[in-house]
C-alpha cells in the first residue's frame, strides 16, 4: 500500500511541475473586441433628507432649475438662494459598454455622489445620458438605486455599515448607439497578447499554424499576431471560437515582486529565488547619557576646579541581541516566503528587507513599488 501511495505522490508532483497549458482566450484578446467607458452627470431624487446641502453645493441647485426649466417650470431667480432640497443629490453615473452591444441592450450602471449627500439609500436616478470619449451619447440611464449599506444617526451618535454614497442599478441603462467594430472587416484578425512576450508570441503562432495550417498566423512583434480569417461571418465566428480555445504553453514569466508601500502588501510570483544572505533584523535603540562631575584640586596645589562630563552609551536592539539571521537560498516562492517569515518580519519590515536584498544581489526578481 505504501508503494502505491509513493507512486501516486510522485505522479502528483510531476503533474504539478509539468508545463501548464492555457487557452489562448486567457492569454490574449482579439483586437477591436473591447469595452468602452461611459460617463454622465445626473440627479438622484427621493432621498429621505440625506441629499446635498444645496447651500454648499450650488451645482445641485443649478441642475434642479435646469431640469425644471426643461419641463416647462420656471423658478424665479430670487427664490434660488432659498432652495433647500435635501431629498436631491448630484451624482456621476459610470458604465462599461461591452463589445458588440446592440441598441436596446441593457447594461449595469454605478451611481456615485459628488456632493455632500449623506446617503443615496432609497433614491431614484433621473434619466441621465451616458457619453463616450468622443462626446456622443451611447446609453440612457434611469432607475432605482441599490445601496449595499445602512446607517443611522441621532444626537451626535452615528452608526454606518458599508458605503452609503455609491449605488448600483442592475440593467439601469439602455444602449442607444452601436460602437462600430473592425473585427468583421477584411480577411485578417489580430490577436493581442495581454503582456508583451516574444517567446509566448512565437508559441502562439506555432499553435495556430499547427491547428489551421502553415502561414495562417504571423507574429508582427512581441504582442500582436496577424491571423488569416474567413470572410463569411458565420465561418469567421466559428473560426474565432476555435481560435480562442487553442491550448498554448506560455513562456515562463519573469520573477517579479510587487510591493504596495501604502498598505505594506507584498506579492511575489513563483519564479522568485533567493541567494544565501545574512540579514540583521530589528531596530536599534541608542541611548547616550551625560553625567557632570567636578574635579577639585588638592589644597595649596595651585590647580583650578574643573567640571567634566562622563558619557554612558548603550545600544539595544528591538529584537533579540545580535539578531543576525542567515537565509538559505530558496528555489521557489514557498521557500522564499518561509525564509522571510523565519526572520519574523512584518509586512512593513519586508519593504526595507526586500529592497536591501535586491541591492545586495541576493533577490533575483524585478522589484516594483506601487
């Protein structure tokens, strides 16, 4: 039984160490198949006294008067300073227009307060045009907000759960304009790798040619691959579906360490390795104290009284005395993490440790600080 368990463990180990194959869909995208960002300015109404304090947000008052004017109602200019509509909030509406979206298709929108509203809970977004980067209107948004939180306040006390000034409207916008796509034009489609990698681009070309025939795919550079595609729309859709499902063995990604200096987060990929090095860990506390002393000469000696100082210097480490740790070379991410944990370093300490290790040449990875 133990013999079979040993063989099974070896097979699992070999499978884990074997080269992984990914779908081309996970490594690249078809050029022209992308989302487009939309944005618009609107008003949320129906709030329970948690809207903008219009004295401090004049743009809310201006938006209300413009909306009423468009509906045939006029507000005298003398009445504008007295508008204290706490049930209205000015918001920015954002959405992503998916590729190949058609007129009438519904998309989700996110509504975010830009004034001093306390909460958008229970509000309704008034019809808001959503524009693209070219200034054209591509969708119209309207509907009731879903805010994932709650809050209450009284007599200076306040309780709040989650964020109350951002809400979501599922299927809250209707697409009104189609974004033209070049995917269906010509006999060539271009595949763009998510990351520039000449080795992976070469492997993608070989995999596509092995599946569809020689000279179907040609690499233009380390990121873009031109692929000959059928002209007929039905055949092209089927071709692209098969193309995206091709299995490709990507090249081994480079060793990389990402450090977030604000949060202390450290993320390393599996190719990070570590050479043997010694690390002195822990802050040093240096204390210098001075004690005055008086030197009095003997009587009749003719000397003078001299005041001197005696200095006492002590050095104490924050950790164990003489804390110098030896890190053995690591061959994998797990060993690197285990080695750093053996030092007892906190995430903030890791920032300085990894930078010093990189400078000393002990850390074999691309160190990026964000």
